[in-house]
């Protein structure tokens, strides 16, 4: 099976664009690995299976990153 990794929406793309260059490169590498080997073949330190269809992509920056990702539930609260 060929895997295709898609971003959820423009907000996710915008969040990726503000990450440090080394984290963006790490993200791209993990995407390549998923597309090459399939998600089920991936393990830590690259991805972690949380539950059901939910997986976490695990990236670390070489430099300190002070950004924060907002979950949809937090973004929808006024």
C-alpha cells in the first residue's frame, strides 16, 4: 500500500511554516519514512501510536522552540 501524508488544513500548514528549520526538516523526513514504509511499520522515536487511528508524530528541535500548538478545542473557545 502506498501512503500519502496530507495536512489537515491551512492552519496546520501555517503552524509548520513557523517551526525552526531543523524541525521542518525532521517533519519532512518522518513523512518520507511513512510514505516509504507505511505508518504501522513506524515506531518511536519517529511516531507513537496513541489509540485507534490516532498517531503522534514526534519531532525535536536542536534549538529551543518556544512556540505552542493549539488544539482545535482550544482554538474554538472564545
